């Protein structure tokens, strides 16, 4: 009984961290856009930074919920990690054949 509770807690933490990672990606991208805008204007504009980060947060939540409902967080990560073009196996096979 104790093992099931432990595994449920660990799996909940893993899913929470995966969801949080999907939320943070667009938020950080929009944060970089805000800092680029601030750099172009030669001043730190707090309202632009907060606005971009808020927009990134909303975009991230929408993205994470869409992926969670459509594919599932674990399946989505599995598709990314197991993709042949992403993991480099085909690129390495092509390089080996060229020599």
C-alpha cells in the first residue's frame, strides 16, 4: 500500500514538472523578446517585460493543456525523444556511409 502512494506521488511530480516545462518555454521566449525590445529602446520598460511575460504565460498554459489533453504529457515526450530525425541516428548513419 505504501509503495502505491509513493509511486503516485512521484508520478504526480514528474507530470507536474513536465507540464511546468511546457508552460515555461513560451514564457521564456517572450521574456527574451521583451528584453530585446528593451535593448532596442535603450531603457528597461517594465510594462513591456510584464506584458510579454504574461502573454507568454497564457500561451504556455494553453499549449500545455492542449498537449496534455490531446496526446498526454508522457506520450508527447516519448514522441519527441524517440523521433528518428531528432535523436541523430539517421544523421550518424549518413555520415558513416559517406566515408
